[in-house]
């Protein structure tokens, strides 16, 4: 359930996203198939063809959209997973703003958690580390942050010959395709990575599809393996085999209500007399002591 909710439909939807991106990549390749040529002197030149319609201009953009969507889904899955870790292992950090990196940071601090919590965190971290190359999780989160929160890095594409050529009166055109490569250090700016390119590398040396499909596999493995560990921890807590107290730090009373009133308040009144919801939602409300009979209990929570 965690995997399906976090990935917005599960791994199959992500694979569909990648397939659609491949489709747009093929359309983009057809556009630049003969963009590399030589003139009568034998000098090479690269000339992108002009778009013949709006769809031609959008092919490259739609390819990028699918890559971005995939990265955002993976990073969101990791952050939702982090929030689940905070809840199940009762880590002392606000659960509302918890995320993947924060969960592991707090869980590894012996000053904040018990040895039992540290043991479960170590198992979860081992699953993440074994899910892919070193730093794969930091790379996914870093790329999402770059795409969502900061100015975009330059898109890097590599022109690769296909081996075919067409001889014309003006010279020879060589069949080509584009290979997109992703940034190897998305947390840094273009200026920084170009300054250090000779030492750290500018981009990943693999096709973007290799990277994205690998990230999908790593995320699925880490979440599925971790879910087994978290279920074990939850069962042991429920049966009393281990005792972990849910900390008050998860719900700090330091965020006073400050609702946004909108641009035309009162034009569409909302004062429902009753809600029709799934029975599971009712169970969740009762578990959180949010019905009228139990809401006062929140003042007694420590």
C-alpha cells in the first residue's frame, strides 16, 4: 500500500512513464536523424531542422516532462517512506514535515533514540545501501530538489552516429540519434560543476534511461524490503515484545492555526452537516481522537 500510494499507482505506472519517454525520444531522434553532415570541403556541421508544426516543437519538451515526472514520483515515494519510518519507529521529530533524509538522520543519533530503534534503522539503511550504487538515494532526492526548488541545470544530449549515411550534391548526411545524460551532482550549480568538471565529472556517463530504470528498481527494492522490517517492528510494538513510546516531539504544538482566507472569501460557503466517507477513514478519525467525544483528550497527551 505504501508503495502504491507513494508512487501514485505503483511501479507499473512509472514503467509506463518511461515507455512514453522512450516514444518521445524516438520521435526526437527522427527529427535529428540527418542533422549531422559534411559540406563539399569535408567539414562537419550540426544543424537542427526547423519545426514544421507545434508537435515538432513539443517533442523534446514532452520527453523531459516524463523524466521529470518519474524523478518527482521516486523522490516523493522516498519521503513518504521516511514519514512512515518516523511513525512506526516513534522517532522524535515532527512527523508532518518528516522525510527520507531526516528519518535516517534522527534514527542514527544515539542521543535521541534507543538501541532498539537504532537497530531497526540500521536494517533499513542496509536495505537502502544494497538497493543500488552508492549514493543512489541522495542522487534521486538531489535531482528532485533541483527540478522542483531551484533553477534548472542545462540539459545535456550526446549526438551518436547510427552508421547510416546519405550522399547528396551538397555533401554527406550521417544518421544520428540523441542520447540524454543526467547531471552527476544535481545539488550543485552549472557554474560549480563546470569549474570542477575535470575532477568530478560533469554528467553521468550512461543513457538517462539506464539511470531512471535503475532508480526505479532501487526505490522499489528499498521500500519493499524496508516494509518487511517496519511491519516486524509494528507487530513487536503491538504485541508488547518491545516498548517504544510515541514521542510528543512528533506533534509539537508550535504551529498555530493561520488559515489562508482565499481571494473571494464567503462566495462559496462550506458548512457541511455530515460527511460520507469510507469506513476506514472513520476508523482513522477515531484512532486520532478527532471525534467530538474524544477530541478533548489531545490536551492530556504528553
